[in-house]
């Protein structure tokens, strides 16, 4: 009997060992992705996490743990907090325009869905004011979002304040969002997942958010999210930077704006995750 037990134990350990080896996390460095950043005359970094393969793909891995202002990528978390605190009832919850002229897209009443899609800053500033400083800080701490620093003003901390987040932390947040591991109700998470959809095809769905903020003498652009296929999930972050003085030229500003998303799509096409 002892021999049988020992044999079973050895076999079990062998199977466990083989499984562990099979799922060992791997990393690929793609320095050649620099060509895409060069096309837009920007610096930056890219991260892709392939869930099924347990594999990371990096361009400029040195920025993986470097922190930046989240800018409008914080709208994902801000939406969750607004819903969970019932400041916002659902994706159709309207906040009336304050009549301050900013741009034609923002200058009208918005609901959560349109404010997220158009990155309407004033809507989310009003949302944050209604949530309040104490409650906002509570939820950022509970969510473990970036450095959870809300200093700089309740309606500015993710824009010009001290809130910071790294590509690594963005990926972690997105994974917890997808897996329903954040401290929010399933209802709140499902609503946010719905408004995050930017592309919905027969082969894949992309849920994502852009952001554009400042970082010292540079402007920083984000595009973060995840691509779902029938059998896999790919999480990604693209963080681009350029010297702010270069954006005085309108064409350069437009190019920088486009670089956030276009670099990601070009990489997806090269990796055969999407098609043109």
C-alpha cells in the first residue's frame, strides 16, 4: 500500500511539474516596434499581455513601471465609482451642460455613454465633485488605483494633480476589471464594460480608453484596454510622449492625437490579432 501511495505521489508531482513548466510566463521584447513611434515622431512604450499564452510583449520595457498622469484613462475608474456610489444611475444618466464654451463636441448635455465616448472632461469633473473628496479617496484606496493620490483638487487630481499610474498598473487594473475582481458590483462593472466598447466585430471586441495629459515639459498620450476573441484576451497599453512645445503646430498635435490609437492598431495587424 505504501508503494502504491508513493507511486501516486510521484506521478502527481510529475504532472504538476509538467503543468507548471507548460504555463511558465514568457516575455518578448520587440525593439522593431520603434518604427511605428517614429512614423508619428513620438517616444513611448507598448505592452501586450496574452492571457492564454501567459506572455508579455514589450516595446521600451524601461517605461513599464514608470508612472504618468492617467488623464482621461481615469474615466474608466471614475465611471465605476460614480455608478457604485449611485451618483450616476446608469449609462443614460444626463448631466446638463454648464454653458461654458469649450468645443462643439462637448458643448451640450451628455449622458455617461456619450461623455465616455467623447472624453467629455466637464462631465467627469462634475461627477467627481458629486462623489466628493472623502468618498473618491476611499474608492481609489480600495481599488488600489495607481498611487491613489487625489491631491490637486477633486475635479483636477487625474488631470493636473498628483494621481499617477504606470503601464504595469494599467494592465493590472484592466485584468481585474475584466475578471470582475474590482471592489464594484457586477452591475457597475457591466455598464462600464459596455460603454468601453470601441470596436465590435465578428472576430473580436475591443474595450478601451484614450487619454492625453501633461508630464513636466512633455505631453503624454494613452490608449489602454483589452481585445477579446472567442478564446483569448489581450490586454494592452500604449503610452506616447512628446515635448509639449512641439504641439504648437496643429498638424503635430493631430498626429500626436492619432498616434495613441494608430500605433496600437498597426501592432495588432502585425501580430495578426486584427485585420485592416
